[in-house]
């Protein structure tokens, strides 16, 4: 194994053994993983004095940390010293099936981001302010199929200031598809975000967080306008029906 890096799996973030450790011991356990990789001895750590010297601490404090970490089963003590559990197994080559799975996942992600890049070519300009929603859009007609996702995504990022790299792309795609099918517009969504974040104090993690609020904004936008009262006369039912129809469907 290379002496300058180790595998550190994503699942460590949700590992119940690591989760029970306070921040200080979480860091100490990670340092032990690195030392096990540095000394490349199938998970066996050097003697306690050497570990203490490497980590710039006293042997007394280190001994206490080691015993606390050992209670989780991450490390254990043998006759010859301390040992990181399952280190060799975790650092060894991935099984063929796992490598194929990882390759397919990388290929899927690459294809998705290539599609997103193509989508971006369809939109050359979009400007959205925090309070008054003004859009100035110049769209390539040939890119029409990509238009809804990119427009909604750019508007969402501008309104929430969340980095796109932190947003699950498939969930975002599904949420935006659901909103567009319901008739939600970019303006409906940005008003919903303003209502949730700036007025309601809610946190937003992605477009899926604002589906219901966006639909409410759409409903309010489509609500028939109140009929204007005529001077000295009552509005007929036909006149009111015409105003309501135009408010929902636009003038024919």
C-alpha cells in the first residue's frame, strides 16, 4: 500500500462507532488510521511512545484516548501493542463487483454533468433580484427541451445562494419536473423561497423543499381577480365570468 495516503470511506460519517466519539476522539481515531497507513503493518500501530511523539502529546493523555476509543471496537490492544480493526481489509483492493459498481456510478455522474453543460448553452442570461423578480432571458430555440431545468436551477441557486455541488441532481430534476408539470413558474418558485427563507425562517436544502410553497404561490397568482364595481350599476354574471376566465387563461 502507498505510504502517503489511505482510503477513508464516506460511510464513516454515519458509522455508529465513530458517531459515539466526541470531536477530540473522532480526530484522534482518524490520526490512528493515518499512522496505520504510514507504518504499513496490516493495521498494527507502533509503540505508544512513538505514537505520542508523532501526535505531539504525552503518553499519559494518549493512553487515556486509546482506551476510550478501544471501547467502541475501532481499535484493540494485543500483546505486541495497539491494532486498528479491519484496517488491512478496508485498505485492500476493492472486489471486482464493487469496482464495476463504482465505475458505473462515475460514468452516470459524468453523463449527467455533460447534459447539464449542454443545458447551460440554452440560457445565455438570467437576472434575478431578492425582492422584485425581474428576468431578462435570451434563449436558444434549439435548446428548448433543456430550458425548464436550467432556468429553475439557476433561479433557485440565485435565490438561496446554495452551491449546486451540494444539491442532489436527480432529486432536483424530479422536483423541477413536478413543479413544471403542475404549472409552477420561476417567479412562483422564487416568491416561495422568499416567503420560506426571509419571512418564515425555514431552511431549504433543494428544489424539493419548495414544491408545496411554489404551488401555493401559483394558486394565488391564478386566483381570479375581484370584479371591479361599475359606477351606479351592478356587474353582470357574464362580465364577471369573462374577467375570471381572462385572469386564469389570459386573453384569447
